[in-house]
């Protein structure tokens, strides 16, 4: 009798939390063995040139055999890797109504991330998928960045957090109606939405969160 070849799950991203952190957490929470590969920007450039990045960026997820040869993948997009990890670990609901609650929160958090992009990059656009550079023509200067920061603090974050709070409350009420009471978004079950929410809010000071929340009402 032959045995199936051993396969290792690899998650490759920069050595920062970033957009891969929720996938890392999902795999760890579910006790799914994986190799957490941390790479540099130079490594990303080499991988891009070698055609290993489906969307010209990290993170990527792939399976390799015992010889290090890729047997499945690579697969890109942080949302896809998070949902895949969630499905593997029972952190992504299969019931359509519950899935909709989770997806609403994931979408709301994505809206926040998009609004923060100009602050992260000091640019209207993120890094180019062709070579990872930032276009000088679309960069923003210090006064423009300050204006973005003011708008984010005064309008975007308070409003988006208020949206999320209302959606989360409705999701918990739906969970209670199903008989699933608990501390998580969908009641008694931890989901990828809880992990993504933790990653987005982790490191934010409680005073700032309270200020953003109050300004949003």
C-alpha cells in the first residue's frame, strides 16, 4: 500500500502583521499546521519576477511536497486565504444567513482599510502590482496627508465603526434568536470576522476608539 505524499501548507508574507495576520491567526486558532514564511521586499520582487505571485503581491498560500516542490497553488488575495483558512478550521459558517453576518463585517473592515491606504503609502494609489513601486505622480504631500488624517479621524472611522457596531449587534441578536449565545459576533462560535476585527482594532488606544465611536453618533 502506498502512502499519500506529505504536503506542507505555506503562508508567505512580509515580516509584519499586515493583511496576512488574520489568516495566520485562523490557522493557529484551528491548530492547522503551516509554515509561516516571512519575506523581505526584495524577496517579493524576486518572486514577482519569477511569476510566483498570482496578483503581483503577497500574501500567497501554497502546498509543497517533501522536496519543497509546489503541488498546489500559489493562491493570492488575503480575503481568499482568510476564508480558506476559516473553512479548514471551522471558523467560516456554512449557513447562508450566518455567513452573511460574517461577510458584512469583513466588508465593513475592508472599507476602513481602503480609507487608510493613502496614510500608509502617502499616495493615492497602493504599490503597483507590476514592480511594487509607488507612483510619484500620485503621491500626496504633507498638508494633503494631514487633510486625509483629519477626514479619517473625524468622519470615516467614527461612521464606519458605528456601522460595524450596529451590524455586530444585529448579528448577535440573530445568534441569540437561533439559541447561540456567546461572546462572538455570531454567538457561541468564533469566526474569521472576529479575528479580522481583532487585527484591525489591535493597537488602537481605548481612548481613540471611544472618541471615534462618540463622534460617529
